[in-house]
């Protein structure tokens, strides 16, 4: 079987990955959820002209340099004055106070001298100065938050100011993660002969949670068709939107994941892609559940999870942008010519004083080396059959999560 190009594999995984259904959630629970619909403001902000400073509300025509005005009261935030301002009058006003009818300026308190009920103007007022006009922030009906936006903390503040107590968001994707292999033990256990400590699932579940998914840990399935198929059936029963498997994706006698997926009714779309690390990656579907079968080597597992699982979760969440951003950089060291597989080299990144990003791949790119993955800050992408490149040549990178 020919190796599938990375772009074709991505297209297959994202094909038909429509956003999940909408649900309403309280504003307090909407952080990092994805909006299902455009959101328009339910009010004008501010609803009336308001003072931007502590001072005196005046008529600019009256408040000339040296003028003396009679103070007839005060205006605090939330306590408007009950009549228009007349000629020769001033009102003490505090930040956020509603400007009274008749007033067209605020003289800040530092530019006045107060003597009882009389205020002296030490700097002439300018019409409109120190006033926040009605609607200067936004108006009722303005669409300020768009469908597909992943809500930030600032977005929540804006939605609250727009007077929305709840928001329509996409349901969180449910991701089930299954590790396979007799050789795996959990962290904290004492590995027996030939055993290793499971690491893949922790990174993959963290990646999924960072994208807003609900995560189910299916644990470790031993290397039998019965155990692996049973674990896959659990993901089906739990209505997982995405099943991620790690290990058992190669061609050995104990690599049973593909047959187990078929036994569970998964229709396989592809197996083996033209990339490094991660050649023995699989993809299939069972009705609404999508399956990504990742290699067992921890670096291969992580890189493929980052490259393929994350965009899929973004698509299911209804995000506007699902692809990882590519960024220009220059090589920090020489690289040999590439073969037929697309390379994703773990790389350190440095930003020069002029803003140029220097990408220096770690020296050992073996797909089992977690230490080098942990220190990497990005992936340097080399196309199939890329010629040899020298330090200083242009390249493209993807930044890894921090």
C-alpha cells in the first residue's frame, strides 16, 4: 500500500467534520467554549452621555477662564440629576455619572477652586471634553461576537456588558483515549522485564482538554483481540465523538488495533502516511464516531495527535480556524536532503533582536525520545524530497503548545 500524503490524510480526517450541536450555557461556564451563533448587543453602552472624570458638569459657554459658577448639587454613578443645567450653574459630577441635560463639558476637579457653593474655573471648558458619549462603546443591535469564536476572558466581559446572561455554544467533543500493549504499566508502578511506563495518554488527554474536549480514559488494553475490541466498544457505548488509540498500529503479530476496530464496525479510511514521525497512523469511522489510531512511540503519538487530533476537535467545536498556523523562520543548523516522507522535526526556537525566528532542530530525532520532545518549542516542517539546506536558509515551523 502506498503511503498517503499528509495533506490527503488531513483532508480525510476533516471531511464532514461538522460542528456539534448547540447548547445554552450560563456566562460563568462559557470560558473557552465556541460560539454557535453571532451575538448582538441587547443594550447601548453607555446608554447616556457620562462623565469620564471626577469634576464639574458645566455649559462650556459659561465655564470660561476665571468664571464663577453656582454649584447646585452632585451626580454620582447611578444617581442622575433630576433637572437640566441652567446658565451660570455647575454640578459636582463623579466618574460614571450621567451628564445632565444642558451640560456639554466636564471640568476636572484639578482645574477648579471650590468655595462653598461656588466653583471657580481655572481652565476654560471645551465642549465634549471628558465626556463619554452614548454608544461610544457599542449600540443595541451591534454584532460584537461572531459564531466560531472561542471565548476569551475579555469576550465574557463583553458579553456581560451586552447584557447576555447565557450564550449559545457548541457541545464539547467527547474524546476517548485507549492505550494498547502488554508492555505498558502506569506511572508509579515497578516495570517488569521488557515493560515501559505509559506516557502517551497523558499528553494526548491534555491536548484534547486544551481544545475544550471532554475526555474519557479507557486505560490500557492488553494485546488480545477480545480485550482491544471490548475497549473500543466501551468508547462506542459512551458515545465518544472521537476515539484515539495509541500503539498496535504497525504490522507485527501483536499489533491488533486495526482488526479490533474492524471487528467493532469501524470502516477504515487509511493506514500509513508519508510522514516522520508517525508513518503507521490509521483513520476510520463508525457512524458518528471518528477514530485516529496513533503509533505507540511517544513522540510519534504526540506529533500525530497534535497535527491531526487537534484540528479535528476544533472543527467539531465549530471553530473558525482549525489549522495550525505556519510561521516563517530560518534554520539554525545545516540539514541533509529529505526522502519521500514529510518531516516534522522537533526544534528549539530563538527570536533575534530583529524579530527573526531561528529554528534549530534537536540533534536526535528518534521517535522514542521524550526528553527531546519536552525541550522542543516547535516543529520544523520539511517537504518530501526537500534538498539539503544550510543554516540561515528559510524554513517553516509550527509552534507547540505552552
